[in-house]
């Protein structure tokens, strides 16, 4: 009976996964196809009305409540980040695969490994990504590389056409349809994938050569529930300009401290957009990525836990290109934060069910990681504005908004909160041996201004064009 | 059959820490007469801060002699307690226990073996540390941060671990915000780090990285302190004005001729000898620890020479504790004669502690019944009655940090107004036509660093601008009446200037 059930499941999966929008069709409640449900609209509307009424009738009380809540949030969030860093240095925070273990792998028994490379307007990066994947230490015959090309992206298609693709490479053309997003392309790639394992690389990625073998070795010894291994990401152009320096500091803190910390406590991991290694069958069971979510990786990280699976961090690095232009950086960050908003709203449609699926611990992690990050970026400018008012105008009215306990909490935030975030970035740079970047890391508060700007931009974009994918342009480093 | 431990080491540590802090707290609650002046004062600042008063905000940042961290550490507990300085006792008990647990870990890591229990006993019995743990003083937090810093430096010099830099950076930052008296010791740490950075081999750019990671935390603390002074006091360097204006040199009066005691000089001498011994044996890390142990005593000697030796308990508590730590470091070596070194170290540690009890001066800052921070403040009630009989709208501006304790006792009150930044012009402008008084403490010890004596050096002896002496109150307080031209009586609320 079991075999029959399994067979039926496989047939069904094949049918489902052939559809790149399967998730939104079969389980729309887990998809961002409807950005905000009717019920959520009602709650949000009521909340806005209540806030307006409170600020209209009791402005001082409302402002005081907002400031008190925000101060408490800052304190809790700072402590949370600190605890994650503490856990990240525990042994077992990320899966370590030693060289000896890799040497013991029998090349003949290695499984087929599917590699998806979504390429859209990436004609200048094609050569690099092909080279990087070819350089991966894995038998060419066991590599199943799909270059996912958009039907109407003539430039990239012709750039690929000029290459004599190595063994194991093939082209999958993505038909032109709505939405034009990376997850939709990846879902088509997933349907066509032949490998036991599957990984996604972006056009500008340079994974470490032994990454696939490390993933195979790690999958062979982890808990059976672990269906995803997230590699650490960092940049190969951290010193290009101030933006890339800050970006590298931030990425180092996120991928070398925060995510390993989450992995250490078996918490939900918001996956990075690339270099996440999956067990293909499990990914198919989850119907792949949500084609409507602009941070499909983060959303998938949550869904993995909701299905009872787990993700872990793998001690290997993929080097990417850091966005080096302010405008492009803001577009990219806007998309990420818009995706976080989408993901938060999708999973909070039924909070009780989410709580049941994740449990208390992971539910709180979800609130802090997805909701908390966006919330902090949105409220930061309010406090900066008040600080400026006080610095330059000495508005006495502000004193009334900071009664004793709130002022004390604010003092704690000023002394400890900001310091925690900056110091984590500086330490992460040291850990990454980016010694010369440490002095730039201590200036990251300036970078936070851009993050908050992107946060507000993301909120506006979410309201007016939720599915628009603001494409990050790569290859600027090579051009230079 | 495998021997399974009864409980995990982590649980054991937590259990031990909770138990020890419970013992300290119980002892503190039992011996309430020994509650320190700083405990009472910090508690008062916490309450002022929580009540949202201007004086509380000013008190948090306004003086280098009253750093902000002891207040911030106590805030959460102070919010829940009223009257008795329970939060100070709790915080000192917790830091004391944390210092002991951390020291045990450090000694174990250094391979001190079972001898560490003797060293640990010596550490705990250091009189200033022990008394600090049960009196709510800032000494235990200083000792904890000192041990953390020394451990970080040792980890860094021996193993080049990032953890070492982080501990060192956080320890230094913590000390920078806990005790100004420890700045001399911090300078010694900086010198040793500089020696290591100069002599050690590093990758390209690594020296710069280590320097930034170590110095950023204390620089950040100081920067925020400066910012706080700018925002609250209107002068970014207000908190160090007492050091730069030369007021201390003219005001200082010693409460005691020999505040330190020979025991601490003995401890310092022993540490210097150990450092020399380690230098001869080329053991860099133990040598550093020994030098760090000797540094507080040198720092105390320097402060004594400068005439600013008050609030020295944290420094000397750290000196004794660091001495024990240095002995642990020396005895932890696996070199030939290690066993003998361990036995000698243990004997020396116990000897040092015995000498501290016998010849070390006892802390004199307990908030006695008649002390400026004491519990008996009936004279404040008398003072209020007296000024109110002269005028229903009288106000007394009590200068200095100690005044926060009166305000706390008298709360809710609008007669005695604490003032940390007293200014005649502002007071006259804000309270026209009212009968105003100013109460100043005797400029003795740390009180001589109060801002009122910076503006009016001879205020206590001769009075300030157009004031009349109006009597002596409490333990050395003097009341002056401010003369101002008669104007129509203000009916507005009285607030702090």
C-alpha cells in the first residue's frame, strides 16, 4: 500500500510541479497571489483608524504609547541579536564538512545534482557563471545544469548561444507570462530537474569549488527532516566603494552570525536568495517557490518549517557581487523588504495556524526576523527625526514624550542597542578576515538611513505594485 | 558502565551563580547598616530617573565621578522596588557571583587544577570584594569587568581568538562607564595591548582591526556620554569639567591620611615581582596578568599624589582580585616545577588576603546613620519647616548628587529641589520675587567635584553671589539665602532650574 501511495504522490507531484504557479493555485492561502486578504484589510483598516483616532483625540498618550512600545521593541531586538551571535559561535551552529570527509566520497556513487541558474538580462554575466559552475568539483556527468532563460530576453539568449556549453549544461526557456519573477522560472526548472539534490545560483555567483560535495556529505549525515542547507554568502568586491564595504559588513553579520545562530537553535531560517541546497523531492512536495513572492527564498524558509522540515547552515561560501551603486542598492533592498512584508502577511493570515505549525519558539523567531526587521526600519526615522528636533531646536514638548521609564529605556538603547548592531558587524568583518573593513563597519549607522528609506519605499511599493520585481543589475564590478 | 554527570556543567555554573548571589543578597539584607553610600545614591538617581525629573536625567550623565552604568544596571530592579536600596544589593550580589564564576572558569582554562579552589577562596575573601558584594557598591561590577578584560587580553595574547578581543573591548567599555577610578588600570591594558600589537606577528591589516575592535566599545561609551552631556547639560564636556578646571586641587580635603593600607601595597609588590618572574621565564600572558594586577596599586598611588583618591574601593578590590588571578596564571603553567609554583601561589594568595584583612584599610563609605547619604534625614524635615515659616513659597536648591537622596526622601515635594547645575542667574530669573535658599555640601572628597564649587570656589566658606548665611544643617551642609530684588509673587508651579 505504501508503495502505491508513494507512487500516487509522485504522479501528483509531477502534475503539480509542472505548473510554475502551483502553489498559488492549490494552496493560495500560502501564496502572495493575494497580497492582503479581505480579513487582513479589515484589521489593518481598523488599526489605522484606531491609531488616527488615538493621535487625534489623545495625541500625547498615543505618542507616548508608541514611543514606549518602540523602546521596548528596540531593547528586546538588541538582546535577541546578541543572543543569536552567542549561539552562532557554538559548535554545531553550522554543518562542518572536513576535507577528509570529502576525500572519502566515492565519485561514482555521487548523485545527480541539479543546478538552476535563472538568467534575465544577464548577458554580461553568462561567461562567468558558466565558468564558476564548471569549476565546481563534481563529476560533469552528474551535474544537471539548467540555464533558465526568459523567452523574450534576446540578449541573454544570444550571449548563451555564443558559448559552447560544457557537458551537463542545458537551456530551459521560460515562456513569457505573468508574473515575471525568478521563483516562477525556478519552478519550471524544478519541474525539469533530474537531480536528487538541487541548488540555485545567481548569475554573478562564484561558489566554493567543493560546495556540492560538501552538501552531499552533509545531507548524508543530518537529521532526516533537514531538506535544505543554506551556504554562507559574501562578496568578491567588498572594497569597491563605501556601499560595498557596508554591504559586506552587513552580509558577514547576517550569514556568519545571525543565520548560524538561528541554525544552532533549530529555528526558522529566512533563506538567502542563492546557494540554498535542497532535496529535490521535498522541494517538489512543497510545490517549489511562491511565484508571486519577491523574496521567495525567505518565504520558502518559513514554509519548510511549517511542513515539519528543517534547514541548516552549511560551512561553505558563495561569493557574489555586491551592489555598488546607490540607486541599484535601494531598488534591491526595496524588493527584499517588500518581500519580507509579503511573507509576513502571507503567514500571518491565520496566526493561530502559524503558531500551531511552528510552535511558540519559532513563532517568536518569525515575528522578530520577518516582522521585527521591517518594523525597525520603518520606525527608525521617527526616532531620528525626534533626535534631530531635540539636537537643534531643543523642543521641550519632546520631554513629555519620554517619561522616566521610557527615558531610561531610551538611555539603555542609546548606550547598548545601537552599539550591539554596529559591533556585531565589526566582529563579523574580523571573522571574515576583512580587517580593513572593520573601521567602515563602525560607520554603519549611516547605512541604516538608506535601509529605512528602502523600508518606506518597500511599503509604498507593496501597496501599489506588489508583484513588480526590481531587477538587480550585476556585472558592474567587471565593467569597472 | 559510563559515569554520567548528575547535571550539565552549564546548569552547575548557573546553579552556583544563583546560589552565591543569593548568599550575598541575603547577607546584604541582613546587614543593612553596611549598605554603601554609592548604593543609596545610585538608588536615588534611579528613582529620580524613573520619575522623569530633570535632576535624574542630569545625574545620569553629569559627572565623571558618578558614571552612568551603575545606574543603568540598577534601573530594572529599581523600577520594582521602593525605599530600600534593594536593586543595588541585588546588582552587586549578581556581579559578585558572576565575578566568582568567571574567575573559576578562567582559572580552570589556565590549568590551575584543584589549586584553583584555594585561589577562588582567596578571591572571594578579598575584604573589599566581599564587603562590596553585600553592601551594594560598584566594586563587584568593577571586579567582574576587570576579570573579563584580563581574561580577554590573556585569550588574545595566547590564542589570538576573536573572543579575546570582544571580552577585552566589552570589559574596557564597561569599566569606562562604571568607575572613573579604573581609568588608570585601563591605560595599563592599552599599553599591554600596544606591546602585543607591536611585538606579535599579524596578517596585513589585522593590527588595525584588533585596535578598532578593542577601542571602539570604550570610545562609543565615551561618545554617548559626551552626547548625553550635550543634550542634557548643554555642554558636551560638562562631566569632566571638574578635572579640567583645577577646582579639585583647590578644594580637596582628605577624610583619611592613609586611605589605602599597607596590605594593598604588599599585594601590588607581589604582583610586580610575579611580573618580573614571568618576564624572566618568557611567559608573556601571565606576565601581562601580573602587571595588570600591579597596575591598580600604581593607579591608587598616582591618584593619591594628585589628591583625588576617593571612591577607590573598586580599584583596590580589583587589585586584590587581579593578584589572585595572576597567581592562578603562574600556577597554571605546565612547566617544570609547576606543582611547586602552584603550592607557592596558593600560599601567597592566602597570605595576601590575610594581609589585606590585617593591614588593608576598611572601606569607609558605609552609609552610616549620620553620613551625608545616611538614613536619618530628619534634619531635612526641620529645614523645610524652618524655611516655610519664613515664607509659604520658599524653595531650597540643594546642590550636588547627595541632594538627590533628600529629594527622594521628601518626595512628593516642591520645597527641596535637587540641583546638579546650580546657577544664580537662572534661578533668579525662573523664581522672581520668591524666597530662595541654596544648600551646599561640605566640599570634601567627591563632593568637592560638584559643579557649584566650579562656579563659586569659596561658596561653602564665604557664600556665593549676594547670599546670606542661614545656618548649618545635617552633616556639614550649609544653607544660604539668595538675595534678590522684591518682585510680584509668582503663582506658577515650582520646577527645577
